[in-house]
């Protein structure tokens, strides 16, 4: 009898456990994640003006620089300048005659002095009527031509400043032997800077002469300038167009020869659509965004036209006013139920 009662109790316990397990399974199924809405952030599609700031790396130089090179072989006998020195137009800077050149000059100077002495005597004879005036006039012309010849010889290897400016580089010192083509110095006007950079065909199409540009020089003050020239042909090596901009160097900063950043705003077409990069998903090799329709995420294929900073310019089945997911796309898929933190779906 006791054994029958014990078996009946065990059977009753098992039935109770089965009933409890069934209730828990039902509750778990009711709370399945498949039926829970995912919380996401959304925004509405809006047209952008299309304007964008672009940053280019540019080679910086002084807008007007004169790199003087030796026209023939010679020896540097005089150096009358130093880097950073300001000079005036016509000022003598460097002398580099060839070997034995000074002897040739002295010989021509001796001939010139002899002609001057002869002319003086002929004029004295002319005053007394002993020689014809034509003889004296011919000798005067000969003296004048010899004077020009000596002056040309004396200045042939003397480098003079072609304009007033600052010596920005010095490549030789006194006593150096130079050959034709050797750079001697660089003379620059430091009041204006020029920056050259390259832009893609699409970007160059949006640029024109007179456009505003900003020169960024790190800790130094920014400079405002203008585009002054745009190449009409593409550079074969860079596959881009050369752009030149100039800036007033009002602070006289010595920044020639460095690489700096040029920033300019390119005008857009006024009807582009931009979305954050966080809103674009890649599914099966295709780019898409998730539009919000009746509380569900709807996968919508798009084409990325270009990337602008942290945004993507896109095209596709989208229009201003469409609501789309900006944050949380990694937690959803097509037809997922969603709740948004900043709008009512």
C-alpha cells in the first residue's frame, strides 16, 4: 500500500514539472527577439546645396622668382650678397669671369687709354689746323666704340639684380669654379606667394579664375587668395589639372619651397542628396540604406556618387522627406520591425 502511495506522489510531481516547463516555453516563445522592434535613430532625406570644402596639397613658392645660372664656365671672384639680403634693381650681385679673363680686360683697357691719349693730341693739332676735322671725328667714333667694348667685357660676367627683391637662396661662394648652367642664386619678390596643386577633371570643371582660396600654414596665419590660372590640358603623369593660386604675403613670411594645404569651396548643383556614411550598408556587394515604412526597415539600393568627408552623396529610389535609419543599421535587415528614438513610426 505504501509503495502505491509513493508511486502516485512521484507521478503527480512529474506532471507538475511538465506543466511548469510548458508555461516557461510558451512565455519564452512570446518574448522571441524575432518579434521585438529594434530601436534605431533616423533622419529625413533632404536636398543639399552640393557645396563642399576641398583640401589640396600644394607646392608653395614666391610668385616672382629669378633663378640665375652661369652662362659660361668661370670662377666666382666676387659675391656681394647673402641669403635674406634685400637688393635693388641693377645692383651688382656676383662676378664669375673665366680664367685669364682679367688679363684680356686689362689689355682692352690699355688700348682704350691709348686711343684716348691719341684723340687728345689730334684735337690739339686740329686747333692749330694741322689735321682735318674728319680725322678727329673718326678717332672720336673709334674711342666711343672701344669704350662700349670695354664696358661690355667688364660687365659680361657681372650679374646684376633684374628687379628689386630678396635673395632667397645662395648656391656659390667666392673661389668656386662654375660651369655653364650652374645655379648661382635665387632672387624673389616675397610680397606675393604662389601655390600650385592638382585637381581632378570633375573638380577642375567647378573651378574658375578668381575663385577664393585659403592657404593653411599650420601655426602661421592663414592667407586669402585667388585662383589665377587653370591648365587647359590634363597632366599625363598625375591624370589631373594643374591649378595656380596667388596670395598676398602681407606678413613677409619666408615659406617658399614648402608644401602647404590649400582649401577652397566647390559649388555643387544644388540638388544632391547626402547621408552619413553610418547610414549606408553593404549587403551582397550592393550599397543600400534602410527607409522607414510603417514601422519596418525597407532595404533600398543606392549608388554612391562620391564621398565628402563623413558623408556619401547617393542616388536611388529616394526622395526628400523619406525617413531612413542613420544609426543602428548593423542590428536590422529588410522588413525588420523598428522603433525610432526621434520620430513616431
